């Protein structure tokens, strides 16, 4: 099996099952590969005037849920960042 270099990946804070920070940060690939709990932020874009919710189709090359419909803006919260900072 080929070794993966996680050196350039963003670092994510590893959480406990109840959402508390463990004090450990790991590269995104290791967090996903190890099944660690981690934070993400979702921003929902809704038009009150037309009562429409903006969605997007995920790229076919994504490693999770490729080609499926999803909310319009989301991402991991990098180690040390806040939810609000990431959403902005």
C-alpha cells in the first residue's frame, strides 16, 4: 500500500464524542481516515423574496458523496479557528 504524505494538508482539531477539543490537531486525511470527530461549518443561502434555497451539485472527484446535491457553502474548521471565522 502506498504511503500518503499528509504534510501539506490543513490541520483539523480532533474532538471528543461530545464535541470537546482534545488538544490534538491532525491533517485532514488522517482525521477522515481514522474516523476522528472534527468540526465543520455550513452556510445556508436562502432568498426570502423568492423562498428559494441555493444548492450545488458536488464535483464527481470529491472523496465523499461525489456528484450528489449539497448545501451551497461548507467546509472544515481549521485547527484553532472559530465557526464564525470560517463561515465568514
